[in-house]
């Protein structure tokens, strides 16, 4: 019986061994197929990396021309320790597989078969084009912008200085012209009035039975008064002085408009946003044309100012300047007091309208025009 059992078990063991051998062969074949697939994948990835390196190297040669020294392999990490390039974008490639390591990480040629692509980082100096990156470019630290900002600031200060002095002089001329015009008008009006009275009395002396003696005395008195006023006016040259002041006021008005035109030309350049993502050299060329024009025009401007100030000094002596300077302060105080009262009324009206959910059409306010110097002050950024 034992022989029979042994004979029966032997074929079963042989059959199991054959099954194990076949399974092992299938597993080996599967592993070979897997390894072959991994090798093909690794080879394709390495080819892609080499292609990327060639593209990056060609871009590097375009942006940063190479030296005439012979080419040599450079270790990226060793190069970074010797020289830190400006902050640029980084291209990184990491894969967890093995393959031929002749990539851009650097190393000896004898260890190519043992190198791994896992953890390889390829770094190149490329300008950042991605919108979301950690590179912060300060557009306002370039040499062109610094030179531009200093020149713009100098031109604005020059304009403000000249305009301020001219406005003060014209304001004093306005006050003196107002008083002089009032005096001349009073003289002319009184002459017209009394001449009309004298003619009326002479024409109606028979109707009103006015004696010839009274008519003669009144006529002589009026004629004397008229002659006296006209003589005094001619002696002080009031009409000539009035005409001179009017001409000087007109010249100052032309000068004011010219300075305000210069401010309007410089106004759009006050915005810093013009320099963001712009070619600094092209912007500097555009600004250079305006700056040259402003410099040439400024020389003519100060020559005109010199002539006007000379005429102003002749017309307005120290006593007159002090007198009208004080009067100007008094008028400004009175005007500002009135403006304050009207602003309070305006604010109360707006609060009342907002309480009733009524929106005002526009906000209006009274401003003293002679106190404004630069309309671009609120928008100044540079």
C-alpha cells in the first residue's frame, strides 16, 4: 500500500513543480516587459531633457552671448556658490526613475550609467514671463527713471516759483488798478454830471425865472470845478498810469497762461504707472524731447519775467506794495470768512438731502482763483 501511495503522490509533486516553473517564467517575462517599458520611458525622458537643455542653451546664447573661451561642463551648484546671478525664473525637472545621466546637472562621464535622474534640477537664467512668480521687479530704481524724476521735479519747482511770484505781482496790480479806475471813473462821472447841470440851468433860466447873476455864478463854479479836476487828473497822469497798469496786467496774464500750459504738458508725466512694463530707454527718449523744449522755453520765460518785474518795480513803489499787500490780506480774510459760511450752509444742505435719500447732482464749491498755483498737485505721484 505504501508503494502505491508513493506512486500516486509522485506525479502530483511533479505536476506542482511544473506549475511553479511556468509561473516563474511568466513572472520573469512580465518583469522583463516592465523593465523594458521603464527603460523606454527613461530614454524618452532623457531625450526630452536633452532637447530642453539645447533650447535653453540656445536662448542663453541669445540673451547672454558666450565668451570666446572653449566650452566646458559647469556644475550648477558650484557655479551658484561662486557667482549669484540676478533673480530670474527657475525651470526644475524631477522624476523618480533611473536612466543615462548625461543631463545638465554636471558630473563625471565615467559615472553616466550609475547616475540617477531623480532630483536633477536644471537652472538657467531666463527672464520671468509667468504672471505668478516670486520675482519682484522695481521699475522705479532704473537709472532712466531716477534721472527723469529729478528733472521733472526741477521743472515743476521752477514753474511754481515763477508762477507764484507773478501771481502775487498781478494781484497787487489788480488792486491798484481797481482803486485807480475808481478814482478816474469818479472824476469823469462828476465832470459829466456837473456839465449836464450847468447846461440844464442855462437852458431853463427863463422857465424858472432864474436871475442871470445866479446862472452866471453857477456856470462859473461848475466850469472851475471841472477844470480843477481835469487838471489834477492830468497832473498825476492817472489815465496814463491806468493804461500802463492795464497793459502790464495783460502781459502778466499771457505769462500765467504760458506757465500753466507748461504745467499741462508736464501733468501726464506725474503718473508713475507710465513706467511699469515700459521700455525705459524709449520713455527716456520721449521725455528728452519734452525736457529740451522746456529748457529752451524756460530761458525765454525768465527773460519775459525780468522785463515784467522791471515794469512792476517802476509802477509799484515800496509804499504802494506794502499798502496793497495789507489790503490783499484783508480781502482774503473777508473772502475766506464768506466761503466758510457758505460751506457750512452747503454741508448742512447735503446732510439734509442725504437724510431724505436725495443725491445731489454735483458738488460745487467756491475757490479763490488767485490762490491756485498748480492744477496737477492732487494727481502728483512722481
